[in-house]
């Protein structure tokens, strides 16, 4: 069971790109999101409480 993502939306996007998504992929993606949220919350953000785009770029890497 996913907590952070909607597997149906991910599955739909995979289908649009000509792929199928297995349950293991959905579970791994959900775990990845959970770990990134925890990493962002542990990161010093200049005393601010709000997680913002700059912090996301730091935790996730380059964001378009």
C-alpha cells in the first residue's frame, strides 16, 4: 500500500510511455519519497520551518 504516491497515476504514466509498472516499483518509489521527506526535514534550512524549492533542489538534486 502506497502512502505518498498514487500508484494508479504512476501506472497510467508508465502506460503512456509504453511500459508496465509492477507492485515492487510502486513500493520502491513510495519508500524513496519517504526517505527524501525525512532527509529534507533533517536538513538545516536557515531556521525556517517551511520546506521550499531550494531545499528540494538540495535534497533531490537538479529540478527543472
